[in-house]
């Protein structure tokens, strides 16, 4: 397994702006670190549950439909390249107002929202299908992948929470350069699937 490509993909996907990180940043700005940390742990826990579902799906696919692996690798690489393009071209999005408000400091809201997060769902399937199962399908490897992801997601979410609006200003100031670096790391991840 190419650990550099694996961890590059995990870090870039966890640190780049997405629904979880933006909610953590908003929590840090609005409620402070202590009230927002429960949501970060909920996000990481929910994300591990999504990865467990991805592992279960992949166990089924690898045992009962092995020919699909030849299709999933190019699809996974295409998704990673699309993600690299999206990160590089990222533009600020306008916030929409909603009548329905969730308690974004809740652990359980953090867990449940992971099952409606398309970035996380696609990430989970791509990670397991392309970076883990072709090399090792053991229980130990799955446990290592889950722990690495849980720690990385907690770290990324806590950064966004901790820095709140400061991190947002920093990211906006150096956005083009940071996005280029993250996009190139994702391109490396996509190319490494075929090496």
C-alpha cells in the first residue's frame, strides 16, 4: 500500500473546506471551543461509521463481484481528479438562510450528518476501494484505517473550530496557493492508483 498517497488523500480530504469543517469553524466563531468540541467528536465518530459501511460494501464487492474492481479504480481516480479540480477552482459560496436550525454543537447531529454528507460518502468508498482493499483486507488494516481517519478528522475539525474566523481569513489570504498544493496532492493520489 502506498502510505504517502493514502495519507495525502486522507489529510487533503479532511482539511479542505466542506460541510463539516465549515460548521466547525462557524461553531468556533459563534459558540467557542468548549461548546463546539462535541460536534467535532460527533463528526469523527459518524465518519468512522460511514467508513465501516464502506468496508462492508467493499467486502461484499470483493468477494461476490470481483470484476467490479477493474471499474472502481478508474472511477475512483476520476473522482479524485474531479476533487482536485474542484479544490483548485474553489470559490466562496453564498450562505443560504434556512428556517430549519440544527443544534450544531450536538454530538449526535455531528454523527447523523455524516450520512447526508456526499463528500464523506464518496471519500469513504474511494478510500477503501482504491487505497486499502487492493493491498490488505485484514481486520487489523481496517482498524488502522479507521483509527487514522478518526484522529485526522478530529484534528482537522478541531483546527477549523479553534481558529474559527482567523483560519477563514488566513485561508482566504493564501487561498490560491493552498488550493494548488492540495489539488496537486490529489492528482498524485489519483496517479498513484495506477502505479
